[in-house]
């Protein structure tokens, strides 16, 4: 067994070097973009756009709003890139801006009954998530269940809804969520627990479980 230790250590060092190389590459792109290199900024947008859009869509529930918010977020990021200090990762900084803009839009727009119930998803999104082999009856039931789940999540208190979206839908760690929302990790954990407990109770009442 003594031969496996050097190999493991070598693999670990290689992984660390690769990780540092990736971080250095991103730092270089950030510096170039901050100095006006549009190609470098385009690379950053390409790297992080889907994550920012996904977060905006989960918060707002509408593709057009999500696209607009994501574009607005990157316009603001481009303007403020020179002030990026690196206290958190670029991903966390982008997510924080996207979350703030999404929440502002959510508060400001008029909330019709359709918005409030979460039944306003686009036909494109609905059909994209429906298996090709599903029957019309099955598709209708799936749609009904998704709409009900969406309504329950939409009805959570905003602080609980935020952490649930970031953790369960965006798969972010407690540390990343804490940085994005500027909260202690313990608060993130307690809010996530409370959100899941409330949803479980609602699902049981609705016979979804």
C-alpha cells in the first residue's frame, strides 16, 4: 500500500494546480474586462449567464422578465466591474446582483391572480418539460401538480422562498447563499428548514405526498 500515497498526493497537487489555474484565468479575464476588453467580458457573460438567468426565472416565473433582468444585471456588472474587490467569488457577486434585481422586479410589478397562483408559465417552458411519450391526460395532471407546487412555493414568506430557491433549485451551498443574501450561515440553515417544513405540511394537506 505504500505506493499509493505518493500517487494520491501527486493527484491532489495536480487538482490544486488546475483549480488555481482556473481561478487565475478568471481573475485575468476580470482584469481585462474591467480595462475595457469586450471579448473578455463576453467570456465572463458566457460563463455565468445561464446561472443568472435560471435564478431570475425561478424568482419571477416569466421568461421575458428573466431575460430582461439578466441583461440588466450584466449591464450593471459591466459598469461596476472596476470596483469588484474579490471579497467573494465573481459567481456570488453576479448572483447577488441578479437576486436583488429580481426581487425588486417581483415587488414592483402588479401581481394579478395568475401571477399570485403561479399559473403563468409560458407554453414553451411547459412543453419543454413534458416527456414526448406522455398522454394528454398525463400532461394535464403533471401541469396541475406543477402549478400547485409552484403556488405553494410562491406563497412562502419571501425570506424562506429566497433560500429555498437558491438551495433547492440553484444547488448553491449554504456559504454561497449566505454571501448572496448577506446572512449568517445559521440563519440560512434555519430558514431552509422552516421552508421545507412549511412545504411538507402544505403538500400533506393537498395529498401531494
